[in-house]
C-alpha cells in the first residue's frame, strides 16, 4: 500500500463525518448557505489557503506555492435536490424537501479532504491550485456560469471534476475521451384550439386531438429524421389539458426533454419539433407555440488529459479500476469549464448492493457507498500532486 493510501485511510473518520454533516444539511441550488459556511470554516483551518466567495454560496480556496508551474483548478458541486429523503439514516436530511440524492455531499467531502492532504504537501508542489466548491449544479442555467463569470478560471491551464455514480461499482473509475455527457434541453408546446361543448365538435378546434397527433409526430424525429449513428432521446413527460368530461378545452400543453451528444443533431431536433408542432396545428386550424430551452451542453473531455487521467488511475489503483465508458445521459454544468480550458471529468463508482447503495441517482432512497469517498480522495490528491509536482 502506498504512503498516500495510508494517509487517506487515516483520514476516513473525518471524511465520513464531513460527508454526513453535508448530507444532513442538504440545501437546494442557490440556497447553500450553511453548506458554504461549513466548507469555508473547514478550509480556514487548513494551512496556506486564500479563501474567497465567487458568489454568495460558492467557495474558492487557492493554494499558491510561490514556485513557477501550472495553474490547476478542480471543482466539486455542493447543492442538493428538491426531494424528500426516504432513507432511514441517523444523518438523514433535516431539511424537508431537500436531499443529497446525487452524491454532491460526497463530491464536496472528497475535495475538502483532498485539499487537507494537499496542503500538508505544499512544499513539494509548484504552480497554483484552485479548489472550487460550486453551488447550483442541479438547476440550469447552473452555478458554473456564475463562478466562471466571477473569474475562477482566469489563468487556469487545466480543470478537473468528478461525479459519483451508481452505474459503476465502488472503486471503478469511468473514463471517456471526448464527449462524455448529453446536452439537456427542454421543450414546451402549447396548442391553442377553440374550446366548446363536447357534443358540438364542428364549432370547436379540438386541441387534444391535435396535441395527440403532435406527440406521435415528435416520436418520428429520432426514428425518421436522424441517421442511425446519431444518438438522441426525445421524451414527452407531461401533458396538460381539460377539466371536464364534456368540455373541449381551449389549450393543450406538452412538455418534454431532449438529450443529444452533438450540436448538429441538437439543432436539427429543435427545428423538427417546431416544424411538426406548427405544421400539425396549422393543418387542424389551431396554433402551436413552441419554446425550446437549452440546458447544459455536453461535457467534452480533453483527449490528452483523459489519457493522462486514465494512466494515473491505473497506476494508483491498478488497471482493473479503469472502466471505459460510452457517453452517458445525465448532464452537468462542468461543460462550461471544459469549454474554457482543457478539462477531464471522471465518473467514480459508488454502487455497492451489499450496503444498499444501488438506487439510481435522484431517487428518494439514493444512498452512496462511503467507501467510494476514499477512492475519490486518493484519486484527487494523486492527480493534483502529479500535475503540480515540483
Ligand atoms: Ni449530480
């Protein structure tokens, strides 16, 4: 076992305690007040960091070694989801309607405890390290754009991020060069018909029948307008219309989501949604209003950094720890960091059925395997210290 491994193990109690405190005090996007205060206080107890608040609920710690070298940034997201926790845990969320069901409590605890170890080694490092505890990842347009606008990436040469995932077992690292995540868009269609008595359809323009045709039309986009190699998902997830059994309503609302991995495909789907909704409505004498809202872009991993990250994981944990991933669907606002400078975002397995940690993310019973946190800390320290080694 390496010396680093033993130091990480020695800090396990602290790591788990940090994670549980954060879990218990889950806070929603832009409301991470107690979370940011906790992190800031813990960072203030470490040696040699310059602390700042890029935004009211984000925290940045900077370690300037004073020796020439690269400027390396790493980001952890810190916000929770609007979910009522259903886990029976002594550290269950005390905030009703807020739960760390995506592992961001783990991300923050991993980075915090990695910083603690890196600070102890600062005499053997060069360059500058920036540790970014970012708010509001869960809610587009997201906190990344705000902290980047506040200047956290100015002068940064490379940037890193990590996400715990229940698609991989504890201790395996999902690595994917190039496009890693899908873009996350939403569409809303309102069909404006003309309501009236159910017994006199000839006096009405029925938006429900037209809306149903639009839904079926939308399902032809992926099947009929894209090439076989173009990956995309279009799902209609909510419809709303009508109040009474004998009243044809005025309007029909359709809401759904679109996931793509390529800008050309993304643009094409948006154009097809508009054409199908407007054209189908016009044919029926109705009108369709389409709003297409762009969520996060895809995260694109820098090929060189991905190669380096892959080798580092294999060196640190053995080659079997590397899992080659195909692009995955959940989006992340880390995309905006990797648009500013070369970046590498890794997925760290935290699923372990033996300890009940295999519920999907965003589920009220999501529970991460705390052993995964140790892998996260060891990876983070090994990574940062290899990039800034004197
Ligand atoms: Ni997440």
